[in-house]
C-alpha cells in the first residue's frame, strides 16, 4: 500500500464505483440532515464552502447538496427530505454530542469570527486563544474552526468573551 493518491482528486457523484481497488480507504463525505436547505447552505457558505454538486430524487422526495471548501476537498452532504403533500416534514432526533463535530481551518480566525457574527451566526466558543472557535449550523451541527499555522495573538473582544450554550 505504498501508492500515493492525489488528495485533490474530485469524486463527482457515484464515481466511487469506478475507483481502483488499491487497498486504500477513500474518505468521501460527511452527511448532515437539514430541516431548511437554504438556511443550512447559507451557513456552510458563510464558513467558506461552495456547492460542488447536487442530486434531486423525485421518487425519494429528497435533495442532496454537496458542499466543500474547494473541488476535491472533503465534502459535507446536506440531506433535505421534502415536505409531505400535507405540508408536514420529517422530524429527526437532535444532533448528539457523540456525533462530535466538523472542523475547518482558516487563514485568520478573528476575521472569520467577525464575518460569521456579521452574518448572524452566534460564536459559541470564541477564539480567545487565537486558534479555535465553535459555531453551530441551523440544525445544531457543531463546527470547529481552527487557525491555520501558529495561533494568533489573543485580541479583544474575543479574549474576554465567555462561552455561550453548548458546542
């Protein structure tokens, strides 16, 4: 198992069926459920992700939207089940802390925190240390955001901020 894979190889829908059997495990995506597709996509767009592909199933009554920081990067699959004809929607258990979290790294954690706050996203664990913060998606999925490289010098207002809720 010494063969190296190109980590930027983009896997469009269902091409995993044609991957070489080379003994390597290939990470494809993480799936999260959404009760409001637009709000969830807006949240992940605010983090810096873009839609890479989409699949709609008339028969299954669902939409899958894949988002990533760039083509070939690990994806988040957002699963949205369409409302029933009577307007009712599927309900599902709230996210469990045993799920853990998604994690992304950014160039400037303070700039990202300010950007997210400006878009109405609550910073649950502020980047007091210049290296880590947490937010949650509209459906309660915990997202860790980390500083690329060395931690930034602690700055106000972040270094005095308390945690809010759970993350």
